[in-house]
C-alpha cells in the first residue's frame, strides 16, 4: 500500500485561491466567525425561546441533541464526498452557507416546536459539512504550522463567540428573538456570494495539486481502504473520544449556562450576553498561543494541562459560582474552553495526514457528534431535577476523563507509520 500511495500522493505546492494560502486562511477564518456568531447568539436566545414555546429544560436540551445528531449524520457522507469531489469544494462550501441561512430563517418563523427542530437540523447539517473541507484545506496548505493555522482559524470562531452574545443580548432589549434571527439570516447569504467568488480556484485545473488530481481518479474503495487502515493501526480513535468528551462539555456550557444565569441568578439578556462574551474573549489570545506552543513542544504537554485546568475551573464554578466569583471564574475558564478544540483538531490531522483528510474527519465527526448529542439530554435532566451544580459536576467528570484518556494515547502512531507497515 505504501508504494501505491507514494505514487498517488506526490505533493507539490500550489495556491488554491487567487490570493494564496494566506487569503485562504483569512477567508475561512471570517466564515468561521459567522458560523460561531450565529451559534452563540442562539445560546443567549434560549431563555426567550424556552418562554415562547413553554418548554422544559429537557426539551431545550433536545434542541441541541437534534443539532448534534444532524451534524453527525451529515459529517460522514459529507467528508467522503468532499474528498472524492475536491474540484467542487468551493461550490460545496457556498451551498452550505445558503442552507445555513435558510435553516435560520425556518427557526425564526417557526410557529411550533417541531418546525424549530427542523430548522436546527438544516443549520447543523450545513455547518458540519462546511467545516470538513475547510479544515482539510488548511491542514494541506499549512502542514508545517498546522496547530498555529487551526488556532488562527479558531480565533475567527472566538470573535463570533464574543460579538454574537454581546450584540444579541443588547438587541433582545428592543427586538424579539424571532426578529433578530430573521435579520441575522442575511449574513450567511451575503457570505455565500463572497465564498463563490473567493474560493473559485479551489480544485481548478491550474491550481490542483498532483495528489488532488490523482485522488479524484482513484476508486472510492481505495479511500475507504486507506481510512480503515489508519483507524486500525493508529490511536486516532482515542483522540476522537477525547474530542467527543470535550464536545459534550462544550454543549452543556452553551446550553445551560444561559438558563442558569436567567432563572437562578436573575441576569438580564444583556448581562447573559456580556458574560458569554467574557467567556470567549480570553480565547482570542489564548488559542493562537496554545496552538503555537503545541506545534513547538508537542500536543500532550499543552492539552493535558488544559483539560485538567478546565476540570478544576468547572468544579470551582459548581461550588463557588455566585456573584463576583461567577464572573471571575467565567473569565479564567475562557483560557481553555475554546483553545483545546483547535489542538485536538490538529492532533487528529497529524495522525490522519492529508491523503483522506475529510473522509477521516467525517467518520470521526460522526461518532463525536453522537457522543455530544447525549450530553444535553443528561444535563437537561440534571438541571431540571437536581440543579446546575449537578450538571457542572458531570462536566468536570467528563473533562477529567478526557485528560486521562489523552495521557494514555500514543501520538507517534501516525498514518505514515501505519501505511509503511502494510
């Protein structure tokens, strides 16, 4: 197999977009920010949505479960198609933006709870598919600085995380959540037009790499054969379990912290938006720094302490999360809550390599989203019947488990090593 792959994937450097690699990174970072702007804005709206539909905390959790299930179901076929039809990646990404906008529009006009769930399925599917080719292209173009590039990409998401809750919290003082979502839906539509133009060079005849052209000509069964080999011969599944546990923690935070702040702490929509903005603001600085350090010193020396740190901060939030201490803990939690994701993504791509990057990401994302889909229902029941403290203890246990599993993972077993043995 090594001989076949070496012939099929010889690498040459070409620019994928009119402005080259930096333009690609900048464009994907801006688009990433829009996805996160919308997602975190929705978190701030959850208390108002709960009141509008008269639903329980478990039903709020079910909205996030529907989102994660849809994202997982879309990621596997989306990854395979994105690898197999690389020349159309620009068009695929623009289509995702259009579907993303339509999903939000459906949520904004939904008169009943089931239609809201349908809109969330559209939003999640579009976002899930978009991320696969975007991460794969960045991984290919910045193979020597993968951690730093994905961290910069993550900064775009962090900017959306910051400004989305803050702006939405202010707007909720004068507009309904439906009006805000309908207004926001125009953002991805505008972005879709820009993506169509900016990424028109993705996979065209002049800019495609040798390995891109030959992969398209290869039988799709070879993709699955390579992917299966990597899954069997490396510890990539362990890294993915860690990413899944981390995703469970993240979903619980963004779903139930707004409800806790509104219903238990008596915060206004503006205050909820402000605290969510604080949570993500620190990540603007921390994420690129941690990504650079992980490139230089290795993934484990950076990520294991970060996961342990999140465990301690979550326990502190459960025990002392009131008044000024609540705000202070939120600020410090922001150091790790976003930064760990880009390092985990870089670790997965380190192991998988560039040969079947989006196929691998799709398969792993599917299992990761399934894990994340369970957590809002569990946390919703804990929140409803035992309180937020019980939900936070659950999150701390997940963080601690992920740190232990990552510590026991062999990151030296990469795709290259696995293939060379076959």
